[in-house]
C-alpha cells in the first residue's frame, strides 16, 4: 500500500512539472506577441519563473509529506502500541534525530498537560534531556519531567523511512529521594589532632591548659554546629561523628575551624593549629574510620594546620597556611633507625634513589643511607644520573674512597640489580613519579621513604617504612639523625659527613631558612664526625658562566601582586639552568618587599619552575596546582608540552587562587 502511494505521488509530480512547463510556453508566446521584449529576455524570465514555481511546489510537497508522515506515525502508534504503553504506565515519546518530538503517549501528555505542548516541541522543552545526552549517554543520567525524576532508555528505530529515537521513562523519584536522604544521614568520621601544642608551650607551661581548652572549645563548637559528637580519645586528640550532609558547608567555608583554632595564640603570638582527617566515603564504619585515619596521616605528613578529606575520588586539601613546627624529640628518628636497620639486615640487596635532577640534599641523604647499609653488612647501590654536571663535585669528593667503588649505578643498571628481597630506599622525594627511575619503584616489592617535603599524593603501594617529616629542614637532616641514633662515634667518613652537611646548607640557605634546634643538632653531629663547614661550602662555588646565566633571570624579573617576583628564561637554556634557576629564585627573595619568587626555565620540551618564600606564602600549595610540590618555602614543578607564556598564565592563576582564599 505504501509503495502504491509513492508511485501515485511520483506520477502526480511528473504531471505537475509538465503542466507548469506547458503553462510557461503559453505565457512566453503571449509575451512575445503582446510586448516588445526580445526572445532572449522572454526565455530567461520564463525559465526563472518556472524554476521558482518548481521550488515552491517542492517545498509544499515536502511539508505535506512531513505532515503526512507525522500523521501516519500518530496512526501507527495510536493503535495497539498505544494500548501496550498504557498498560505499562510509563511516559514515552518518539523524536527525530534533531530532537523534535513526533509522537508521545498519554502518560507523558498527562504529565505535561496538553498534547500540543509535546508533539512538535523540542525534547529539551519537555524534559531535562537533549539529543547530545540521548545519543551519547548510556542511560545513567537522571531526567526531570515536571517535578518528577526519571531514568530513561533510548532506542534508535526507523519508521516511515525516518531515523527516530524511541525514549521510555521509568519513575525513580522516590528512590532518588530515599538515596539522597540515606547519603545525607550517612555518618562521616573525623580525626582532629592539635599540632605540637607541647612544643609551642614548652616555655609557657602556666598557660597550657587554658590554650588547650580554647582549642577544644573551638573544635566542639564546629562539631556541635553539625549536630555531631566529639570524643577525646587521647591527650589533645579527638574523634568526631556527624552526618555527611554537613560536609558541603565545611567545604564551602574551606573548613573555617582551622582559622578559629589558629586565632588562639600563646607566648609571643605563636598560633596553635590542628590537623583534621575526614572520611566522606561509603562502606562500613570500620572502612570510614580507616579512611579518616589515612586522611589525618596525610594532613600531618603535609605539615599540619590543614584538613584532608578522603572522598571516593581521592583526597581534597584545605588550609596549610602556617609552617610546620619543629619537634624537640628524637624518639621518631630512633624508631625509624631501628626499623630501617632491621629491614636492611633481612636483605642482601639495597637500592637507594633520590629525585630526578638530583641536588646536594638528595645526594647527601643517599650517601648517608648507603653508609647505614654498609654498617648493616649489606652492599648498597645508589641509582643516580652520573652524567649530571651539577653532581660532579659530589662524585669527585668520593672518587678516592674504596667503599664507593661501583656503588653508583644508572637507572638501567639498577634494574639489573633487583632481586626478590631487594629493599629500595627513596630519599628527598615522596612523589614516586618524580624519582630517578619510576620503573625501579614499580619493580621492587619492599619500599622505604625518607623525606622532608609535604606529601602530595597517595602511594601506589604501601611502603614498609615511611618517614615524612615536613618540619625538618632537609632529607640530610633526617638521615643525620638516623645515623646518630644507629652509629658508634666516628663511624661516618669525613667526606660523607661533609656531603650531608652540604645537603643541610643547601635547603637552609646556609642556616638562614627553616632551621631549628634539630637542624643545628644534626650539624653538630656531622661536625663531630669530621665535617669541615668550609669544605662543604666549597661545593657551592659558581663559575663566571653561572653568574652570567643567573643575570638573565635578574634582568627579566617582574613583580606580580606587589610582593611576588616572577622571572623566566625561554630560550638558549641547557641542563645547568636548573640549578641556576634555583639560585636566581633565592636571590630574588632578597629584593625588598618580595615575599615569594618563581623562576621558570625552558629546557627541551619541559619547563622547570623553582619557587622560594620568606615564610609568609606557602609556595608548595601554589605549585601543587601545577602538579608540583615541595616544602612550605621551597618548592618546584615541571610542566611538559606547554609554552612558557601558557605556564606563566597558569602560575598566575594559581597564585591568585592562593592569595584570594
């Protein structure tokens, strides 16, 4: 029947075209006879009129066919299928590939109110769905029609020669309301720890309890405002339970309880801070408690004075506005020294590795761990780039020492040394993507990490030993403390002690930044082991070429936001510029009024960023937004595949976000 209709329509179209042609022949004859127009003009006018009428006729035919097609769709779907859909009680419609609704059932009409508001309308005028979502989504999107919520199933079909979409809705309003209520009433677990209050109050013992009570009142008010419960489980340590729905307000306020606690001052105005770990995941209460504890550990390893929230998608960070406070106790270093000694005694293969583009701190810390391994009766190997010109003075200092023959290996050589019981000790870095050889990290089973940078990411596998202490000045300081707890007097070689001291000098800027009692205690130990400060300082001597390169940064410096210096070198830079950029950042920090400095250098296809701060700005939080990290006042980042100007724009956006929050 449909084919017969098409044949009849085709014959009518041919007859219409012939009739129009005859009409224009007659018209042309009249024009030639009754006017003075020449034959050429008459033919052009008639041809143009003929084509115009054909176009109008075709448009009319298409519109008529579309109406007829829509009418036939209505007739087709108003029959048996309409009765089937009525028995299901689910709204449904049929639309074309452009999103225009050609048919709908009575259930959908009842929801909207009138059929003419549905048929012929666009689908996004009827529900919260569009063609892009319909054609690309797997049906997981929740769609609203009026005040009801629905899931949907879209099925591509063909009818009347047209490509169409048949969409069937399932009401999920009650389910979604119950799910939202369940999530809102799900219990969140939080650990709160006062950071180093005993260290802060060592000279003001008479105000200890009043300060601790003020902090407790601030934390109680925060938890009480969420309708939660707070319990003290150990001195200055709390656990809290509250509904997850309150976390949204905490996030919006950026965990302002951190500011409330920080307003409590002791002594000469030193603020007290807290670290908070929050679990916002599903699962059992045991799993939430473990996630909250992991979040708290992350907050402490990042230096404290911050909240870390564990979600289904990872960690979110808030706070981190003050520097980590150095602790007085060496208990932790004694425990780590014992644990590390036991791990080394159990293996016959120890690999030691620092970060890519090593410096004096990573090299000195690696040498110190190598000496500890030798004392444990294990032959160590240090994985390092032996062609790095910045480390050449370090290699020269050890080249005459027999103990270090064949100790240094390349990344490829380190892979060949891996055994089933190999212990890998990573120093001066905790982001395992930034080590000298990530392949070695992935290949070994046993891992230990010793670092002073704030933790930025979760480890892909759990280390046997983790010693991350952001309050320490350097990795060399931490390793020196470990050696002091583990070694007999004069067991450290003079050259080893001087390399460790050079690492401390590097990260403290000759004892002018981030130093405390622990720093000078480590230096005193190294001096007692034979280190001569003058010889350690000789490692920092620069050539005339280095001074010329550093001048390129100084002449290109700009001041941003009145107190931040930014400088860059975009062309003609080799590998030596990495260290030069760090020195330039240190020098820019001496400019009056500058609180933080950022130097950028393009080497190959990678842009290296060095950041320094006087302690008033957390450059580590800024560079975290560029996938970097480091310390509160010393940080770095590397960006691949972007132009210098694009990276500077990203850096300024990160600075703005930090300063404006």
